[in-house]
C-alpha cells in the first residue's frame, strides 16, 4: 500500500480544518439568524419602552448584524481557501509567495498570507474579526445612550472610548 505523500497529508489536514471552520461558522450563523429574527419580531412591541432598553436592543441588533456580516465573510474565505487547495496555491503566501507556516494554518486555516506579510493589519479569521466589531458597536451604543440621557449628571466626556480603542486588535 503506497504511503500518502507529505503534500497529500497537508491537503487532508487542511480539508479537515476548513470543514471544521465551516461547520463552526454555519452553526453560529444559524443561531445569529434566529436571534436576529426574534429581535425584528420584537421591534413592533418596542413602543413605550425605556430609552435605555431601546438603546441596548439597538446595540444588540447592531452587534448581531455585524457578526452575521463577519461570519458570512468567514464562509467566503473558507470557499476561497478550498479553491486554493484545488488549484495548488493553498498555504502559499499571496504576497511573498513563500509557504505559510503550519502553525499559522492550524490557527487560521483560511490564511492567505504568511504571518510576516499579514502583520497585524489582516484579520483573516472571522473569529478574530468578530470582537473588534463588537467593540466598535459598543462605542456607538455608548454614545447613543450618553446623549439620550438628557440630564448631565453622568459625564459623557471621553469616558472609556480610548480604553476600548486600544483593545481593538486582540491578535
Ligand atoms: Zn508572505
């Protein structure tokens, strides 16, 4: 029985990782779509509720919609990675054309670039991408609530915007 080549082993491993990635993304997307649907249905009954509740609902909606967008983009990345597997360019950095490290591909099976070329600008994984998005939405909701409060008893000031801003890249 012929032993599988190293390339075949790498390919099989990549397939498995991409399958797992896709399953995870689809599961989360299903849940997000259900939540989103419930929230949309609840909107009709939202009249008269406290502004703070409305703001937090809005915040949750916005986070969910952002996450749906991000995870959907993640699915497109899985598709693109499968095409690269098929045409033999998987695991090759599209920028410097050197092989992408196995540890990086394990962590981010859809990676298009090696760690060096990716730097900290690229966020190939929806997992990594999702949280900064949530943080940005948090900033928007925070502003909304601060201005709608009406009275100036709590200082809307610079509050924690700067603290949140520095946590935006958790890579
Ligand atoms: Zn590179």
